[in-house]
C-alpha cells in the first residue's frame, strides 16, 4: 500500500511538472511567434518604404518618350442579318457525316503564365494575447463611402488624404509619390485590398475599384491626383503599371498579356500597356518606365463574379417554341450587367468559362433540369438547343449596340436581343453545366456555332478534333436538331476554339 502511494505521488508530481513545462513551452512559443511576426511585418514595411523611395527617386529623372497607338479596333465579324430557319421539309440526317473542311486550326491558346496564382487569404483568426493590456481606443475616422456598381463601399478616409499636384511633371509627381509613401496611405491600400476580398473581385474588378474610390475622393476637378493615387494603390497591390503624362494629364498604363480592344495602347520593351484613358489618340507620352518589385500582369481572362448588391431588372418572359412547358419569367442583377458593360472585350472561350450568378443560375437551372430529367443526353441537348434557338429574339451587335459586343450568358438573359455568338456561348455553358459534356466553338467566316462531344455517334455533321468527335449544334439554325449544320456553311473553313 505504501509503495502504491509513492508511485501515485511520483506520477502526480511528474504530471504537474509536465503541465507546467508545457505551459511554459506554449508561452515561449507564442512569444517567439509574435516576435517573428512583428519582425516580418517590420521587414516588409521597411522593404516597401525603401522600394517606394527608390521608385520616387527614379521618377525625378527624365521620363522616356513613347508614341501611343490608337485603340485596337474591334475585329469585324460579319453576322447573318437574320437567323437561318430550317426548312421543315428537309430530310433528317440518318448517319454521321464529317464536315468537308480543311484541317481545322485551333485559335492559339495563351501561354501559361509563370506567375503563381494568387491564393485566397485565410480567414483571420483571433490571436491569443500573452499579456492582455488595456489599450486606448483609437479615435474613429469618418467612414468615406462610395458607390461600386450599386454597392455602397466605405474606407477610413478624411480630407487629410487629399493632396494637390503642383504641376504635371516628373518632379511634381515624384514629390507626391514621396508624400503618399507613408503608413497612412499603406493602410488605405490594405483597406482597399480587404474590399477586394469582400467583394470577390477579379483583376479587372479591382482596377475599377481603385478607380472608383480615388475618383470619389478627389472629384471631377482633380483627375490627375486621383490617377496618381490609383497608380500607387495598384503598384502596392502588385500590378504592373506605368505612369505617364501628356497635355497636362496624368495617365495610368496597365500591363496585360491579353489582347486589348477599345483602349489606347503603348508598347514598351515588347510589352503592351493599355491606357486607362480612352481619349488618347496617338499622343506622345512621357513615361516613367521603371519596374516596381514583384509586379505582375493584369489577368483579364479570369472573370470572377463580384458580390454586388442585388438590383433586379424588370423580369422578361422566355418561351420555348417546341416545349411550351419551358415558359418562365426571369430577372437578373442589373448591377452585374453594369459591371459586364465596363469589361474589356476578351476571347469567346472566356465568356463560356464565366458562370451565371447564383440567383440566375438557381432559377434557370432548376427549370431546365426539370425539363430534361429522365432524358438521355441527346434528348436533353435537343431541348436545350431549342430553348436557346427560340426563347430569344435575334439582332446583330451592330443593330443592338452599334459595335461588336459578345455577351456573357447573364447579359444574353438581360438584353432584348442576341446574335449567333451570344447563343453559341449560352448553349455551350448550359451543355457543360447541365449535361457535363465537352464542347468547342466553331468559328465560320461569318458565324459562330457550338459542337458537342456526346461520347458516341449521332446522326448529323461532325468534326474530329483531339481524338474526339464533336457534333455540330447550332443555336442560330432555328428549328434544327443537334447534329444539323446550316447547309450553306457545311463546306466552309472552320476555326476551332477550345473550351477548357
């Protein structure tokens, strides 16, 4: 009994000693972690201040002169003035038929970027305090509100953040850059970046966010100051920009590897920059051609739907001619449509890769899933193609907008008219999402259609590509079933556009 008591006592003392040791270890580890974190933060702030000081010093030197080029014209893509309607007396195809066409050429895919993809920031976790001390409450700053596509946003700003550019010159801009390279403006950058995460913005969405907040701060009378602050926020956020000036105006040039239309272009060292000022028409620009550490291109090809306040449009009725049960009213978020209206034109494949918003997708997909439930993939595809063929009125882009304007799927559900490319994009998206099938786009000389790999042969026209057989599905050939190509286009040369 005595021996048992001694053993228990030793175990108790050992456990108590271990617990004390673990608490000491935990306390020491936390202290070392916070010391490391504080040092890392200080090191980063020192690095950023040094980088901005060198950046401003280089600004004081003579800026290089470049000639801006007018905006790249939107490529002309002639479209049928009216959709082709299938002759109801046409004999249906009974077997697969290859399209008689030269070897198809795929549109060149962009080279994979070497820059690592940005990873979403983890949710901040509350940090345990080693020695909680009462801290004085900071004096609250007035919240500065501005509108972002119908969504009210706010950051902590006041009049002290406004500055005045004495003149439009390299030395004056450098003086301003020295002023804004301070903790106060670094904090503003962090708040704008937090807004980006909150709104779930892609690169272009973030560029517009920096434009809206700086323009709201300075107003229409101080555009040059707003552009300098926008350039500062973008550089601190890691984007490849160049500052320029001409004719008493400051210009922000944004580097992108995408083909850009509608914006004036400046080529610098084999890199294209586009001016965030559409009024330039071949002007001579003086440019601060200096890299900022860790800069990267703006990626226009990855379109992420922003989280915007809902502002539903007037509902429109969509009726499917062959399947009258598929008749419903649908409204979309007008704020998202406004966001898309400002988006630069990109390649068709990226429109297909951009999903519908949650609210629109849930309503539309629930209706269409109900219509195609228990159907085979080919039966379901015929239902979907008739929906796209007959639920929308046709007009060319020139007739509806006066310019070439491919529509995101959400826009096709909003605008009163759509053309062949809009229908091909919408049908491709529906087929991918609802049927899980591989799709490609077929670009004829003056027409765009879709082709689908069903995993087996069906009657109709097909094209073999990448060891797969894709059957033509034309959402603008009214009344046609899957596999039926417009007769006058069957011998046309086709460019294949891959969809990832």
